[in-house]
C-alpha cells in the first residue's frame, strides 16, 4: 500500500538535493500498527450509547483514533509514491482475495446483499466499500504528476499551495460545518492534500528534528480542544456526533502531523515490527469480515454494549483483529506468493505487448 523505504528521487538536481534518502525506520512502521489499532477501536465505538461514561470515552477514542488514515497518507507522502504497475497489480490481487473471501462469508452467514453491494465485493477498487484503497489507487496513478509539481514549485509556493488547500478543504469544514466535497474527508481530495503535506515534510523538513515534548504538548492541546468541542455538542444535542474529529477537520489533520513527527523523531530498527507492518493494508481491508467471524464463532461482544467497560473491551477486540488478520495474511502470502507472482508477471507482459503493438501501429501511420 505504501511506497518503499526510500523517498522518491527526481532526476532534477534541485529536487535531489532537497530529498534525503530515508532508511526503513521501525518507529514509523510502528506508527502504522498503532494507527490500525486505533482505527479499529474507533470503528467499533458505539456512538449511540446511552451510558454517559461510554459516550465520553467514545468521544476521546474518535479524537485520537480518527487520525489513523491521515497518518497512513502522511507516511506515503513522506517517503513518496513511485508508481509501479506490478506492485499495483499485487495490491489488486490482495484486494480481490479479501473482498471475495468477505463476500463468501456474507453468504455463509445468510446476509442479504443488494446488487450494488455484491458488485463492491467483486470489484473492490471501484466500489465505495473499500473507499480507502479506491482513493489510494487514484493517488498512486496521480503521484508522478504530483511529484513533478512538487519538484517544480519553490518551497514558498508549495507552502502557499498547502495553506490554500487547508483553508478551502478543511478550515471551512472545521468552523462552518460546510463540506465542499461532501465526503467527510474520505475521498481523493483529502488524500492528495495529506500526500502533499507529507511530501513537504519529506523534501524540506527531512533532517529537521523537533522537540518531542513540545510536539506532545501541542498534540495534547489540540486533542483537548477537540474533545471539549465534541463534548459540548454531546451535552447540547444528547448524541455523540464528533463533528470536530472528522477526517477533514484542521484538528484531525494537525493532530496527525504532530503524531507523525513524534514517531519520526525516534529511529530504531526491528525486524518483527517491520514484518508486522507489511500486513497492515490487508488487515485493514479484512476488518469487517474478521469482526463477523468473531461475533459468529467466538463471542458476541456487541451484546455487552451497555456495560461501562464496553469501550475497553473494544480495544481488546481491536488488538485481536490485528493479530488474527496478520496471521491470516502471513498464511495468504506464504501459500499464494508464487502463483500470484506468476500471474502478475504474465498479465503484465501481455499488457506490455499490447501497448507496444498499439504504439508501433501509431508510428507506422
């Protein structure tokens, strides 16, 4: 899903001077895993809880957990995406495997699905069910143009572009509740903006170390204000809305930037963390099928939603999902790596031959 551990490099001298090669920092890989756990915890948080304590915990989880996807894209931007068709084909194979497996379980469990839902399982890249991966594919194919734009813009103009995008796509949403994209930040516009922010850090702030204590202090302040604003909405309306904790608010974006910088400040190498982080995209995709598996065959944790400790039970479920998903994906890679690589290679060659024939015919004309 994310690019390799080296930043995208350009043939242009200016860009190469400002872009620093970055080794595989296990601290950033650990951030991927932590974000995945927080996303899973947030997804299961019961926004309709009648219990007051549970509602407040839900607000806190949303404030912290909803930065996860933003961190994923910041990491991609920091290292830079280099479009590799074969890697995208491998990603598509992973999407098809887990989507089709999920569809099979839906029928096993007797869940009725409409035509559009079935299609979203059969063709996950073009369906809303896997919106993150749909947008990531779009971002990957846009990345050569985005990287070239970053290369040609001066630092000042690049910074002005980011400020303009933040004001239009996040500032208005944060303070006036008007979402110009009507997607809550779960779309390609948000991804492009976060990718460019990550590129800015990777190109112009790669060697700059920030004071971790100050970063943590700013994060605590932003998260605290975010929590209070969402808490005020809860008190006034009686329902948990978490409007200020949505993906495209300034609070969420800057909290994500601060957390990313905190983890980037610390560098260590750990083979286990690196291996586990490779399974993050697959586990992310398979989340809801795994939840169904737990509910059907292990225990119905949703039945305990009225308890004061329910939100903490959900944290345990989130950790269990990561463990189960990682083991399953390890098995998938072990069993299907060779046939998948064979299929990708032959399909790629076939496609390449078709492209070459089309080009040769155009030249002949």
